[in-house]
């Protein structure tokens, strides 16, 4: 398993992590993602460990904390061999004190520690940006969690460019711990991340941890022209994220994926994941699986690389017309060079 350094830190992580949003299935939304219970979770964890994937991602809101509880039990006896990432910000229950306030974050971290049955969180993400809480309050609270030993590193998720830059600036001003990673939505189908967040990550040494790298299963190889949307897919069951799907664009991308997959002897999903691992700032992909076979297939996305020509073919098929001001900036690429992809 390949390891990459995470942002401006000294921490190295495997290029794949296992996402446990499928653990628990405690309500209709998360049940559409999966309904993995403890016995199956233990098998999936063991498969990951055997493949060198010792990084597990969860969040307090996944099935209302049940995902963390199952993960904690599944990791009993091997906690010191793994990295755990969890998140806070979003509402848990009826308490109005949610977001990224000091009150909510300290309580949320302590609750996550209890559910995970551990004394520390390796990477603690802000699951989203809280526009009601001063950035200084959030980052000071996170720095205190690190100083106390309850958290090792901090990261963010679903931030916009100015959210990230303001946060990095405040941390630098006060000498507090900085975000080392941004967990972001990015795939061949959804490339808006490249317009501003990728250049910001390069500039600020913030690595990317990609969530939904197969775009809620749209890039799994099951979505094709003339074929009904799979009934067992998260998209069909109401557990999807993101805007409405432009299916014609999706099918164009899948056509290119089919060509490349045949050339390399891999599946459409494996090619989609490998393409992401060749993008700037990307250090890790969060892969999910409802069962052992899905996990085994996703694990085969590493240990090989697409050629430059294959990457260019996929780039061309998935190119997106940028919105303002990015299309304007691209008129003079000497002043605003794109990230070097090759």
C-alpha cells in the first residue's frame, strides 16, 4: 500500500481509507448508504488491514453516532495499529448548540471518544463551515483539543476557498494548529474542486481526502446508456449528494472509462479511483463498501497507474466549463497557471 504525507504535517496515510458511513443504517437516509452491523464490520476491517488500509473514516452524525460505536467495537484490540478520522459540526439531536462553537466541539469530541472507545482522535474534521461562529473560536477550541491530547491533527470538510484561507490565516496569526487536510467532494464527474480549492491546497500545503470518489456510485460501471438506474444504488434510494445528474455527460465519461478499462484490464470503478490518485493534492480516497466483494474490488484500484495518454483521455471526456471568475482567469494562463496534472 502506498503512503502519502498529509499536507504540511509529518503524518503519512495510506492512499485509501475505509469510510464507515455504511455502518449502522439507523435511519432511512443512512440505510440507503448501507446497513452494516458489527459482525460484517469486523470482516471489512480485517480485509482492509490485510490490504494495508489502516485508516478508517467516520463522523458523529453517521446514523446518529452508531457508526462510531460499531467502528470502535470493530477496532478492539488493534486501536494502536490504525488511524481514526471523525467529524463534528452538524446537528445531533434537538440541542440548538451545534456548529463549530467551543461548546459544541469539545462536547462532540468527548462524545466521539466515548463512542469510539479510544483516548484520542487521529484526525478531527470540521464537517462543514459554521458561518455563525467566529473562526477564532473554532480554531482556538481545536488547538486546545490538540494540546489536551484528545486530538492529534485537525482537518476541514466541505469548505469554500475563502473559508479555508481565512482559517489558515487565523491559525498562523495566533500560532495555533492548522488544518492539514480538506475532505472534499471530487470525482471525474464532479471536478469543480479543481477551480479554487485545489490551487488553495497547493499553496497552503493542505492535502485532499476525497469523499464519494465514485460520485455516489455513478462511476461504478452500473450506470450506462439504455440501462435503468440500478434499484439498489444509493442514488435510487434517496441517499445521494450533489446536484441533479447530467446523464448525457455521465455516459460520455463512462464511454471513455470503458475504453481505458479495457486497455488496462481493470474495472470502470478502479480506473475512476486511480485517476483521482494522480491529481495534485490528493493524498487519500475514502472508499466505502456494503459488502466484502465491493471492498475487494475497490482495493484493486491501487498498485498500478494510468498512462499520461489515458489520463488525458479521461480529462477530455470529463472537462467542465468553469463558472466566473475561473473562466476569466483562464484567459491568461501565464498569470493564472492551472495545477500541473502530468
